[in-house]
C-alpha cells in the first residue's frame, strides 16, 4: 500500500513509542510471519486483552507492513486516543450496524494491498477460560466483497500483563507475548456460491474461529471446549 511521506512519518513516530514500550513490558515469541501474503489481507485474531492490539500492530509493523484495525467508533471520540487513531488511519466501526463508510475504508485499504486486523469476536473474549468465543460474520462479508485472503492468528500471554478490568500493566514478572500466524483459511467453497446465506457466513466464521483456536491452544495448553462460548446465550 502506498503512503505519503507525512503518513509514514506519523506511523514511524507512533512505532518509536510503542515498540520500546512493548519490548520493556513483554518478551516476544512470534512465529509464522512467512505466511503473510504480499497482497492485501485480513488478519483474524483472538482478543484477550485491551493491550493486545499494540503487540499485534508491533508484529505487523516489524514485518514491513502498516497495520489497520477495525475499532469501535467510541474510541475515536476519546480525547487523546481518538485523534491518534484518526491520524494513523484506523477504521471506526459502528457496532449498531451503520458501517457502510467503514466497509468502504476497509475495502480501499485492501485494494491497495494493505493489512486489515479484525477481532471476529467483536470484543475481548467473555469465555470464562478465555478461549475464543463465537465470532461475528462481518469479517467474512469483508472477505467476500474484496476477495482478500483471511489469515487466522492465535495469541496468548498479553492478558497476564494487562488482565481484564485492570487499567495499568503488571510489569513484573515480565511475561511473554506469544503469537502464531497461520496459513490462509480455505474459503473457496464459500466464494464459489452466488448468494451465500447467513448460515453459510456463520459456518465460514466458525471455520476461521476454529483455526484461530488451533493456533492458540498449544500456546496455552489445555483442551478447547466442545461448544464455543456465546455471550448472547451464556449470560
């Protein structure tokens, strides 16, 4: 994706702050960068901490690419972080469903061979054991509208530095951010359909969520639950 000198300066400035901070806070065990294609792509990542976007962005930036997140629009209204997200050309998403502009922005990034990072769960997981919960179909809709590949990513560890509900990181002992990038999810069966149904989109979403879970499981140990946690049903 092409960026102006001014845009690259903004990203370089942000990276000069974020990367040293990340390296101070956490060790890094990142693998699978060779699976990142040269084209535009959608990275589908499990969400375990409010801090993990910084680690995922660091990983992508270190691979020579610029990360673009789909983030809830409320963050763009915040006093400090909002203007920063706007200058970094991150993409606001209206979770009430009015997301036409967001879709156009994401399609533009992908058409210019950019990287879109999506959290299919829509929020940090509510699963009691922090396994990936049920995903949302928006990721698949974007993949179909752009023909961009979906790359599953599993991560673990960053939640120990910033547990859910905490406002400040726990610096000691220093934990490890473990990230595994998988190979492209095979969605050709879905792309071959003229008009996929909502059920088809849901099946494809679960396919990607299962691939994310498979990447995450060796990092944390244990066996994933047979039924994925659904916040709408498991309240």
